[in-house]
C-alpha cells in the first residue's frame, strides 16, 4: 500500500541519455534477491494459513454467533446489526494480522534496503487502507445480505453482476481516487522522455490523459511504470525511481509492454475472465452456504453470522483457481513482451530494463517452477530475458 522531491522530467531525461550496457546480475545480488523472495514466500504462506484457519476457528468457538447476537442486542435493525458485525469482524482480522503485515511491509523491506518509509508513514498508509477495507467491505456485505433477503434463489447471480460492475468502475476511478491516497503524482514537465512516451501512445492509437511522475521514491527504492486507468482516466505513470535508474530507451520499452496490453485488448479479456470467475465463484458460495447455514448454530442462508463461511469458501476457491488465473496472466504478459519487442525493435533495452527492474525490486531471476506456476502472474525475469535474447537472435538471423 504503499511516493519524492519535485524534479522536472526533462532534467532526469537528460541525465539518462548515457548508454548503459546490460550487465548480468551479480552473484551477490542474486543471493540477496533469493533471500528476500524466500522470506516473502514464508510470510505469504503464513498469511494464507491465517486467512483459512481464522474463519474456521471463529466459527468453531461460536464467535460468529456470539458477535451476531451481540450486534442484534445492540439494535434490532438488521442492516445496522450487519454494520456492527462487519466492522468488528474486519477490524478484528486486520489487527490479528497487523504484526505480520508490519514485519512484511516495513521490517523486511528496510532490512533489504527497499523501504524508505518511516514507521509513521507506514502506519498512515495502514489506517487509510483499513478505512477503505471497512468502507468497501461493509458496503459489499450489506449488499450481499440485502440481496439474500430479496431473493435467496438468485442473489448470487445479481451479486456477481454487481461486483463485476464495481471492478470496471474502479479500474477507471482508482488512478484518480484511490492511488493518490497513498502516492503523490504530478504531471511530467516538458522534455524528451515525456514526448517520446506520448508519441508511442499516439503511434498505437491509445489516448492518454498525460504523463505523470509517480513519486515512489519517498517510500521505496522499488521501481515501476504503468498505463493506469480506463477510458478518460487512462494515463502514463513512471516512478521517479525508474527515471533515476533507467535510460529513456529502457523506459520506452517498458511502456511499450504496457501499451501491448491495450493494443491486445487484454483489459476486455480480463473483464470477461473475471466475470466468469465471479459468476462461478458466487454460485459455489451459494451452494456451500445453502448446505451449511443450518449447521454450527446458524439460522439459515440469510443469517449474517455465516459470513466467515462465505469468506472461507471464497478463499479456498481463490486458492484452487489461482494457478489457472496466473497461467492465463503469464500468457498475456508474454504477448505484451512480444509486442514491446516488435514495436521498438530494441531487445537490448528490453533486456537491460528487465535486469534493472530485477535489481531494484529484488526479483528472483529463476524462481522455483512450482512457485512460479502457482503464484506468479508474470513470467519469471529469467524467462523474459532469455526470450528477448532468442527473439534478437531470430531477428538478426532472418535479417
């Protein structure tokens, strides 16, 4: 959830014009990357275990029924009782995992020299994130149980449609409403890099609002660039850390990758995939809740004390389908890599950009294949580099 000093983009672009050779990542760097990734993996597995065990334990000790009864004792108004129940549940789980989140997001990041944020800054982002979780979480929970009360047969289908619509709207509004809560963005000043990025977007008929500097360096040394937003909010964003560490050519190749997603219509594809997953997922949740909501002291499908069961089924389903989703994502990312190479014809810059991003973000070049298959939404750094080298050889041979 987790941006720095105002430096005109033209100044940084001029500083980056010096050519840099794509040197291999050092053995020491590889060791640091592997150590960072190993710790992050352990923390991820711990978080998964907690997210699966917490609902089970909460139901087993009759905590959900007790919290529901307490909420109904406070008020007989069902939506207000759901509000009380939801806030306590979301807040309780958030504070249960707070030590883990702080260790992963602050302590480990500082240990490996990635974080520049103070404890105060981390806590500020934590509170903002919690507020958003409560706001969107409570709204979603209220909507689900209102739909169940309206129609206990088709609520899941209407809910799936509502969530799909919400994700489409948020894809458009997140760059202007959510991201600025955690990071600073400012329009890029006039200069060669800005002009090159806008020209690249125009070349492929991608309308963008402008180029923005993502003030990432205030909080981290990590680097990124993206094409954020949807429709009228679409914009090019480049982290100040990337501007400091990469040449203009490398940044252009990275943006070409992002443009590849738009040219390849990956956003509509993703919406369709998410829609299918959402409908199937809510159908499975409906079947599970219908079968289990008369057990464990629950009072039927419309009893909001079954919310931990809903969360558990959703979490298990998400975990089971994750390899397929990430496999599809890796194929789309590979297609965007191909587009970037063909659009720019600069495999050397692609390779050096990948290595630079790997160094800045402590990415493993060749992670465990099983871990990559299950948990990675992008092809590994090593695969992307080797593909670019192969692409260069085939082009040079054919030319």
